[in-house]
C-alpha cells in the first residue's frame, strides 16, 4: 500500500511538473532566445526537484510528457528544442543535489551538461529550424553581422560629422571596421570551442545561483558556489591542454588536414583557461592575502584585463598551475 501511494504521488507530481514546463515553454516559445535562456535558468529546477524526490525514470517520463503536451498545443519542433536544454541540465543538477556533490563538482558537471545541450540544440536548430548546413549558417550570419556593423558605423560617422568632428578624427572607427571586415568563417570556427566553454561556464554559474536560492526554500541542501579565488587548473588538466597544443603544432608542421585548426583553436582555449586561472590567483592574493574589498579587487581586475597588461594573467595562470602557490591542486607534484 505504501509503494502504491508513493507511486501515485510521484505520478501526480510528474504530471503537474510536465504541465508547468509546457505552459512556460508555450508562453516563451515565440522568442527563441528567451526560450533558450528560460531552458537554462528556470526549467531545469522542476526537473531537478522531481529527480531528487523520486528517480530518473519518473523524471524522464515527465520530460517526455511535457514534450507531448507542448507538441499538441504549440509546436513539436520547439518542444524538443527547449527540452534538449532543460532536460540535460535539470537531470545533472538533480543528480548532484541527490548525491550531495561538492559545489566545484556540481559546477563542472552542469558546465559539461550546458555545453552538451548547446551543441545538441544548435544541431537540432540547423536540421529542423534553419534547415541549412553549419558552414552556411555561420557565413550567412557573419555577413549579416558585418552589414549591421557597417550601417551602425555610417550612422555614427554622420552624427559625429554633424557635430564638427573632422573625417581625419574618424579614422580610428574606420580602422576598427576594417578589422571586423577581415573576420572570416575560419576565424569564427577557431573561436567556437572557447565560446562554448565561456557560455557553459556562465550558464552553469547562473543556474547554480538561481537553483540554490529556490532549492534552499524547499529545504534541499546545495552548497555555496565555489569562490572565484579558489578556481584552479590542476596539473593533469593543464598537461592535457598543453599536450593538445603540442599535437596541433606537430600536425600543422606536417601540413596534415585539420592541424592548423587544432593548433589555433587549442591555443585560443588554453589562453582563455590560463587567463581565468591567473585572474583567480590574483583575486586570491588581493582578497585573502591583502584583505582588499570586493569592489576594489573587481575594479582592479576589470581595468587591468581591458588594458595591454591583460597578457600577464596568462603567465600568472601558467605559473600557478605549475607551482600551485594556493595549494588547491590535489595532483600537485610537490606536497608539504
């Protein structure tokens, strides 16, 4: 009798959550970007709650039911598109809370889930919404971007000329636009891995913050988010990334197809990762060792990152990975 009541309660909760998800998807479905953001930050929470309270089978059933309801009422393509986002992140979040994972592990797993959902939603969009190839999609949007920037530049130049600024003084704007015109499809492809990582990290952090505030009200434990000052790149991960760059160098020198892309994309990714590690190490030194306030440290990091001095953070991050000054790496070579 107890098992029957439990099953009935789970079915009722799964049905209610499916209806709630369907309603939100239908309301936001007319704005694809809004649907994607809602799918990252809001919809994973009820999925996670269902996973925590019951099990993975009931959670998957609820996700499938929400897809069916949304398909019948609104649009099957949009129903699947949004489900690819909230289902992966929601199940990942629910698993981490149920297994009481550390905040660092939870953020990493949610980041991986966000990256996978981004790839799947992009592939699904190209196949069933845009109905075009990946290269054509990039090329078309790149041309639209350049045309938009050209129109904005013309308006700004016209406005400045009306206010007495000479054409010679506008030369900087024209030089910047020439840099934009030089952007091609190959350059965009090189940036994709780093862009995916940045998007996944931001999505994971936002989802974690929102989920924690809501789950806390429901008496579910979710640890505080890992402070930025404790973010670190361990030796193993750093060695893998550096090794990838070395492989790219070898393949590129041998003129092997894909070698140049692997080299350029891995270099960009490594620069970003070690720069983040350097910023985190600097934050640790200023906040923990020097006890400076958050606004002061944030202002310092922003100003230095936007200045020519930003390259120093890559060096700091690389040295921090090698010597582990903060003693955060469990795989560090030297232990005291």
